[in-house]
C-alpha cells in the first residue's frame, strides 16, 4: 500500500488553533503597550513644565553662593536673579519678569542649611504642584555653590 504524506484534517485544526492563540497573545501585548504609551504621554506634558523650571533654576543655583531673600513664593539670588510664583490669575513661575512655567498650582521656596565635613552648605528646597488631568507633585533640594 502506498503511503501518502500530507496535512491531515487534525493537524490543520491544530495549526489553526495554535495560530489563534499566538495572535491573541500578540494583540494583548500590543494593547497593553499602547495603553502604557498613552499614560506616559499624558504625564510628560506636566513634567515638561517642571523641566523648564529645573533647567533655569539649576543654572542659577550653580552660579550663586548665596541668596538675598527667600520667601514662600519668591527667591532672590545674590546676582539679582528673581524667581516669583504668581498664583492668580497667572498660575506661573517667573524668572526676572519672564514667565517660564504654566499651570502651577503651588510653589514654595525654603532656605535650609546643612553642615557636612565642617562645611556649611546652603540648600534651597522647592516644592511644586503642576495642574493637569491629575496633579503632578515634586519636591527637590538644590545645593548652592559652596566652593
């Protein structure tokens, strides 16, 4: 008797079932990937406002050894640079009368000191809350130039 090799109905059904399982797994992973991408895109809108502030503020922190005045909504560095938080109606942070951040719900500046190896370091604590579909909150310590 002659033996014929080929695809039987059972093997064809198994191939189709296996293909459906693989496609289902790939579509589920793709769905989760795009949901997470949307989440990251929404959060990056608010983080960009903080990044703009951080870029300017770090430059001034590196160039100054002292501050003239620190209040809850304003800081004045020794070189004359002023950061001001104006709540209503602007809700923004200004650097020398130029608005650098929008949608700021809360901004607080605090002056601290820390002694490390007999060196007194002046630290500026900044707490910012940015408004969006949800609130983005961050609190950072910046050390003034001490050498």
